[in-house]
């Protein structure tokens, strides 16, 4: 069995996701679901940016995330 490196497997997965998003966009447009089409196309652009290395796959780390509702309202 051939092992695929993480980077290669990740790119193949993202290529697949991008292809599926393209098909979903066509389907949503055909049904005149404008907002759904827009959101799917935004996800398509996001995957494209990640594949080109122009956008990090994770915007925030957990350390820099805003506090949760529970954290904000916890007794001091």
C-alpha cells in the first residue's frame, strides 16, 4: 500500500471539496436559490485561496478566539 503524504492527501481532499462545491453551485443556481448559491460560491473561493496558499486554513487559533458566552458570564 502506498502512503500519501499529509500535504498531498490534504490537497486531494480540498480538490474534491472544490469540485463538489462547483456542482452544488450549479444545482443551487438552477433552483434559483440566490443566497445558497452565493454562500456555496464563497466556500468555493475559500477553498481556492487555501489551495493557492493565499489564505491560512485556520483564521484564528483557540488562544486568540473571543471568549465564549460561558467565559464572559462566569462568576469572578
